[in-house]
C-alpha cells in the first residue's frame, strides 16, 4: 500500500520572500534595525496588557495608539509612547 504525499514546494532561485516595499531588516545590525525600537516597545506594552499600534511609516509621519479595554490613547511619537509605558508601570 503506497501513501501519496505531496512534495514540498521549493522557492525558485532568486525569489525574495520580502518582495515589494518590505525591508529585510536582517541586513542591519541588531541595534540599527528600523522597526526594532517599535517592536521592543510593543512587547513591553503587551506585558502590561495593552496593545500598541502605529501608522505606516511609508505613508508619512508615524503616530502611535495604545489601547486596552476598548479605549485608545493617541501618542504623537515614540517618545510619548515610552512616557505612557512608564505611566502604566512598564519599562522598556
């Protein structure tokens, strides 16, 4: 009795999984990754039970929103987000 299992599809040579406008931040040293500061801050918010979102950096100036229990707080820049994190008892 033979079991037919499909072969795994392999990407073609030269394909890029981050094609388009995405930045492959693995090309940067860890401290210089463009979204590293935001991702670290977002994780710190998550530890405090909040979510942190931001606007798309490709479309203009970035602003942030922290939310919890259906309420949202606008934070105009990453420094304001850091200060709000400290107010809710978190740290980066």
